[in-house]
C-alpha cells in the first residue's frame, strides 16, 4: 500500500477525527478538547498549527492523524499540539479498523516524510508512535511520572491494601472533620449537571490562590531558592501575567463547557475545601484529573486525602469508572493513596 502525507486544517477533520476516538484514545486527544488548544495556540506568534494526515494514496482515506505545531524561528522545529500546560497525553490517532501491520507502516512513513527536527513530548510509554520512533534520529529521551488509581470494589479491602501509615492518615483525617463538626459533602458537576458560574469562579479563585501562596512564601523564606530577587520576580509574575494566564488558558474553558468533563468539589457549607476536575473517556472507564487544588485553611484536615477518598467511594457506588487517573506528576501523596506509576516520554528527533 502506498501513502501520502498532507497537512489538513483542523476544522476540516472533525468527522474523521471523531471516528478515530476509540477506547485507546485519551480524552485529551478528543477533537472537542483539542479545539480549545487550537484556539489558544493560534493566538501565539511564531506558531503554525499543522495536522499531519497519512492517507492511502489510491483512495485518499485518512489512516493516521498526528496533531503538530510548527515552531518558527532560529531553532525551527515541530512539536506535538497537545504539548502544553493543562494537557495530559499527546499522541497520534489511527483509523479504528487499521491493522497493527498497517499502523506500523503509517508510522514509518510519517517519520520518513518529516525529516526536520521534532520534539515529541507527552507520548504514553506504550504509544506506537513512541515505541517505533527511528532510533538513529533520537537525540534525547526523557520520561515523566504519572499516577493512576484503580477504583476499588470494596472500601475496607482498599484501606487494607494501603500501608499502615497511609491508612492511618485517611482515618485520622475523617476523625478530625467529625470531631470539629465539619459536615463535609461531595458535590459532582458536569454532564447533566453543569457547574454553576459562582461555583466555577470560586474554584478558579481557589486554584490560583494555591500558586500565589507558594510564591509568596518563597519571597519571605529564609531559604530562598535563587535569591530574594528571583523569588520576588516570580511572586510579581504570579500576581500579574500568570494570574491572567490561569484564567484564560484552554482548560479554564474546556472543563466547564465540555459534556465529558467532571468536577468534584468537597464543601463545608458554602466554603470550598478542595476540588479536582478533568475528563471522562467515551466508554467511562477512565477519568483523568489534570487540575486539583485545596483551600489551605483546611490543611490540618489533609483535604486532598479526604477528597480522593470521597471520589473513590463515589465511583464505587456509581460504578462510573474503573480508573482514577491523577495525571502528570509523581507526588508521593498519590502513591500513598494506592496509585500505580506509569510514564510518558519526551523525545527529540534530529
């Protein structure tokens, strides 16, 4: 079979793209999610959206899609369109009934058709696009840890699977809430229950406050990383440009608007204790959370731990999903709650 490579405008691929959204495709690769990234990237200078499509030469049928950006300038190169903050996985998509042999031929043709430098980041470790990258072109290959918690079938069995220290932390957090009369509750938004505007505003305020507090502490710390002037610059940056970015980045629009988004908020009355939010796969077997934050005034109650415990119990009762994907980052609290480690790879092709 002969192939051709063509760069096709994103908007022209909607039906073809959606037909490729199989159970193996991350929700961060869905067309309806990627359109928010496309809108954001189009506003940035020196970047050009280039959706590489491998087509069958005879029929013109699209067999493989690789969403790319071309970074113009002195060190011009290609990068994955999904390689941006707030996104989780970047990868290629394939025609649903494409055989493994045909898939490998398409991948080989893709790499041979783009001899320019490429930085392909956030590729899942089992991605065929990563596993079949030409070894002689790989300049560097780095990995990033991610965390995934299989949803338990039985709560007591789940607690028993945790270490004694982690199990103690979970039970102690709930005891503290009960002892201090904090009647916390979990509210779920998304799907048939859109998130109210006032709740979203409070969620964004809580999300930003977490980062703001981090750099404020750095300015006044006795162990200032990089020096007082570096930390002060970061603090000012977070009070101005970074704050604007938080409120206008792509996932600040996709999360409250897309029907497969889910937002889990732990409340104390009208006070937000903690939240996490992300996206369900089409088959509802995985929910991935790139965004999680806590209200620091509840630190004593280990709110992140309580939130994850409540979400896991919610999934157990509802049978909504099989995996709670805590996304990018290998922070220890995730693994104390029973997460498994997996990786994505960032490869540079010369």
